[in-house]
C-alpha cells in the first residue's frame, strides 16, 4: 500500500492529541461514550468563515479559540456545563502546516481552560475561504436549562462584562479605530464565555449577545411577550470603548461579537445574583427593566428620550 | 424595533419545521433533551463543500440528502441508531429562497425515512462556495459499538451493495461517462446508509467506504494488525458499472463516495450475517479474507496476480 493521504497525517499530528474520552483517538467512524448520568444533554452548533466571522489574517490559535469560545458562550447562556465538541475544518489547499499547528495549540489551551475534549470531526479542502464549524455538547440538571423565554414584568435587564468591545474591536483590528493597548481587538478575537454565571432559580431568561445588544434583547422580549426599556448610559463600557467617544455609542449597542450574557433577573434574586457573579469575578450590571406592553425594546438616552438606530443589530447572513 | 434580519426569517420558514424533540423550535441558544436511557451516545461530524463533495449545480434537495446520509452512514458503520442532528449552512449572499426551500424539503423527506430530527445549527454567509457541516447523534447499547479494530485472522472481508457506483457516478454527472439510465449519477448524489446491517456479535469490525475500497480496507488491516487479500472479480458491481467496462475497474476499487459498509465477519457468523442482511433487503458479498501478516491490502486479479494502483483511494483534502 502506498502512503496515506495528507489528510490522515494532518489529523494524526495536530488533532489526535486533542481527542477526549470516547473519541476513540479520532480513528473510528464516530465517538462513543456514556452521557453524564441523570442529566439532560445540551447541544449547539456554530459556523465561522474567514472574512465574515474572523479576519483572514487573524492568528490561527485565536481563530480556534474564538470558534470554541463562541460555542461555549451558548452553553453559558443555557446554564449548561460543556464536556466535548466536534469540529469541521475546510481549508484552502496549501494552507501550511504551521497554521494547523497554531490552530491546534489554541484549541489545546482552551480545552485545558474549559475542561472539554475533541470528540470528532472532519477535515476537507475548499476552493473558498477557511470555513469552520463546531458542535458543542454539554449537560445540565433536567429542567434547569435557562431559556430565552421566562422574563417577567419587573425583572431587571442585566448584562455581564462590558458591551461593544467586540464591535469596536473589529474596527480596531481593521485599522478604522485607534486601539493603543490592543484591548478592543483582543475582545473581538477572544470571547470570554461566562460559564457558570446564569443559574436556574436566579436568572429567569438568558441568551448570549452575539448579534448586538438591542437586537438580542428583542429576542427576550418577543419570547416573553413583554417590553423592555434600557438606559444607554447604564450599558457598561470598557475604558477603551469609552475612550473611543460618544460617536460610537450606537455601534456599541448594536454591533456584534460581544459574547456576554444578557439576562432577566427578578428583583427578589438580585442580591443572590450579584453575590454569585462576584464570586466568579464577573462584573454584572443592571441596564433596564422588563415591562408589560408591546414586545419591543426602548433605549433611552441621558435625557430620557428614546433613541433610534439605523439597524438594531448585526447579521452574519445578509 | 425594526424587522429582524433575513437570517431569522429564513430559519423560521425553512428550518423550524424540521425541528425535532428537544430543539426548542430552534429559538434558543441550544437544544436540551434527555439522552436515550441506558445507552451510549455515538456522535460524528462531516463537512461538504460545493465543488469538492458535490457539484455546484446539484439539486439542493439531493445535496441535503447526501449531507444527512453520509453522516447516517457513519452511524451505520458503528451499529448505532441515529436520533438527531445539528447542521451549519454557509451560503453565498443571494442564493435564492428556492434553493433553501428545496434543501429543507430534501431534509424533511430523509428525516421521515430515517427517523431523525434537526436539533440546531447555524446559517451564515460566505464569499466562497456553499459550505455545509452536519453533526449526527445516535445511541447504542453500551459495549456494542462496532469498531474499525476487531478483525481476526480468517474473518471474511464483506461489503454491502455494489462498489464503484459513486466514483463512476461522479464521472457520469460531469459528462465523462455514459449513464443512459442515470443510475450512476444517482448513486453519487444519494448514498444509501446501511443502518441496522452491522450487528454486534456478528460483525467483528466495520467502517463505511467513503474514500475508496482499497484505502478504507487499509484502515481495517492497520487497526487489526493483519493483512487482507481480496479478489477484484468478487467485488460486486452494478449492471451500470459493469457496462462501463473493465477499463474502470481501478476507479471502482479506489474511487470515493460508495457509502457502503466494509465489514469483517467470522466464518462462524456468516450464515447469521447473510440471513440478517437478506431480512433487511441488503445484498452482501464476501470479497476476500483477513490473514496473519503485514498490515497491507493485496488485491488479486482474475489470474491471481496482485494488482498495483496509482493511488489506493481518494482524499477530499489534498
């Protein structure tokens, strides 16, 4: 028999060391494992395409980490505990081995950070840009998943971290915004999934902010059949985002790539919620309130006047 | 707030009707469901790119069915029972709604045929060709997964169906081979996953033939640390493939896209195996034998002489 195709050697060299329990060394047609006993499964998948979700010259290790972390952010939004993932990589012929080595190193680092293992996947060529997909698997106590539906009138609208860094980071990474410390570009390239923050019985509804705060809050209000009002001045901004100035307020509120959690928290649970977040070292901020009324989002400026936006959010599709 | 982006309406129109139990109508950040009680999970993922794994002008319903069926074939190879899948679709801007409607119709038809439901996924744009990924989830009795490792000296080498139709079908679909009935092109476009054929305790090793019979048999011999000898004349050919003539023998044995099962079956289980296959209406053929010796595949022609091939198989990577 002649040598195996390059695909197999590439998988053996770069991806096999990432194989988790049940992955059968990535040498079989599928992974086989017992699911966590007595728990519900939580599964989600995202795709990322060079030039759409990341910049074609972004470092491969950071591309890998963004791919994994955007999916971990979905687990965080449900209140789930991730344990493994499958991944497909479609790469242009001739993409060099160093790219794959760096890509795998990024995954290895985040596997250690987040306690997940690679369970399977596929590597193919493409005549187009690098196209990636990742399916994340996690688990949760049955009945304790946190849904987009569930906000009640009077619940506070809360966010984790700071909002708008990702959108400004894309501008920074493409030379359209000054970013002397590199903070903003880093926030665009490396999301911080807020695993463990959203807890059943404390948070009544949750999603992760990936397509713009205002648009994503729209998902929560439609699911609940409620309105929501938020104060632009209360939306937390990083120092770097604040330095960009007030001209970027709309971009911060409607741009994508935050990967922070947007949550409904009943007043009765605020103290428990804030204490829990502090224990995790994650900043949380109340930015508004869910109210009876038409399912729409009102954003008020410092004078209390409702703000109008060109578009409420971002789509990676059209 | 203003209308949602086209992405959400596209998902609601075409993909939400495909949502299976636990998918939460594709309206949350992840699916949540109880895994089948007392069973191991079996998971696998594949990518397909237009121009690499299917032809850019292949009908969208058949592209969808190939995407799902190639993954179902992995479940068949493990002896697993599939129950659901996640899918990512990266499509060029402007791909028309009719394409998505046909794509979803193909999935709907095969969901009914195979008893699986859509659990989640992602839809994005791409500046490149249509890029698809699918992660399939299935289950199996713990300890009963059929692996690539497991063949013993003396086990027969068996295949399901006919071999080489997919490779000749690609030639037919691209106008390089006469295909008056369209049989070969159909075999390229619509794999037949052999679910239920490979059973624990009967079949000792198995994989699905996707990259060429000879190359894929190489995986079984390396896993077992055995050699294997097969007779080219015994490798089952469809009438259409036979009509293509002996010049296409090498292509049939080394081309990709068969999605038939390649199995090791101990002599003691042959009768049970053949009876079980007959009950499913699937033809199975013994084409050779696993033997002690170096882990290599020998293919003998009608005179008993070993055949040499330019390449043992096909890679979708390089």
